[in-house]
C-alpha cells in the first residue's frame, strides 16, 4: 500500500512539473503582433497604434543603447565625442591615470603584463603573446590606434566595446602612454629630487 502511494505521488509530481514547463513555454509562444503587422481589431487595420497627442518618446536614437535612455543627454553626448576623438580628449591627470591603471589591470594586464611587454600570465600559459607596447611601432602609433583596437579587437584579441566605456578606453590609453614613458624616459627631464634619488640607487652612488 505504501509503495502504491509513493508511485501515485511520483506521478502527481511529474504531471505538475510538466504542467509548469508547458505554462512556461506558453508564455514564450503566446499570441502577439509583430510591429506594423495587420490587425482586425482596429479600424485602420494596423496593430501598431499612433502615439497619443502630446506624448514624447522615452528612448530613441543613441538613447536606445543606454539603460532605456536614463543616462541622459550629457552622458550620451560625452560618449559620442569620446568615441569619435582622434587623440585623448581628456587632460592627463593623476585621477585619469589611476582610473586607467585600474581598468588596465582588469582588462589588459592578464595578456599584456603589468609593464606592457606582452608577457602576461595568460600568454605564459599558451595564449599568443601580444606585441610589447615598448616596440617602436607602438610607441609611435597614434592614440586612435589603441582606441580602435580596444573597441574592435585585433587578431585574437577580443573587442571590449561592450564592457569598457569610451572614457575608460581613453584612460587606459593614457596609462599605456605612462607605461611607455616609464621605459623610455629622458633622464635629464626628471625633477631634481627624483634625479637625486636615482643617483643614490646606482652602484657606488652617494649613500
């Protein structure tokens, strides 16, 4: 008797689960109109209805790519300007460099390494080594080259346009330039206090 009850209970559970799955599928397959399709419900025969008089579209154009237009016109305009700039449109401040370093460490360092020589941990584990930022070709490359590579990808590098905002791409580029300068800086242009500390680190230098 107990065994029969267990069998009946199992059948009830299975039936209820199949009903849930069917209801879920019905939600996907429910009757609906495609935009501008015909409908007999309205006198003009069109399922798409005209906007009420005086209404304003909530999201359109550039806004459609944002959080339903909630970012606002200023943010959209800034992203558009940053996306079309040929050179870094932001002043290189410590705040920009710190932001660039943070984004670089998240998205770039695994392959390009902490110093930008292309010997990151992912590359050491078999992924193709990217070129060093310190090669003459990339030291002389325009800012826009780096922006386009981050945006669209290059070779086996994945595009990052969907996860790195235009402003952050320029921050990363500013940090890449700082990395390049760190390996090719003109010592004579260093501040006196930095020169003094540098001399102190040389073998046989002042202690």
